[in-house]
């Protein structure tokens, strides 16, 4: 996302990005849940189209956002809460 830079991130930056990705993960899960509910009450052709397009795309996006969230959580942990990168004074 715009402004994301792991090489210069402070612990506050890392926590903010982890939080942003938490929200995106929640949003994608809501959309997937809506798709699955819609599939259950749709005609077979419509259900199949949703499963073959929307569900696949949302699952891929969800996975990518989860990976980015996890990266930022680990990054925040690595920064150790002092607001600086390791190895700096």
C-alpha cells in the first residue's frame, strides 16, 4: 500500500500497518461469507460462477493480506517496542 516501507518502519509504523491489514482481512472475510451465503441460495449456474470467480479472487486477496499482516506483526515484534530498528542506537 502507499507509504509502506519495511526498511524504515518504526514500531509504531509496523503496528499501524498490522492494524490496517487486520481491517482488510476482516473485510475480505466478510465478503467471502457473503459470497458463500449467496452461493447457498442461488441457482446452480450462478453458484458455480461465484465459486469459480469471486470466491477464488477473494481467497487469494485474503491470503495476501494475511501474509502482509503477519509480516507487520513480526516486524513490530522485531523492532522490540523501542521505536527503532535493531542495530541502531
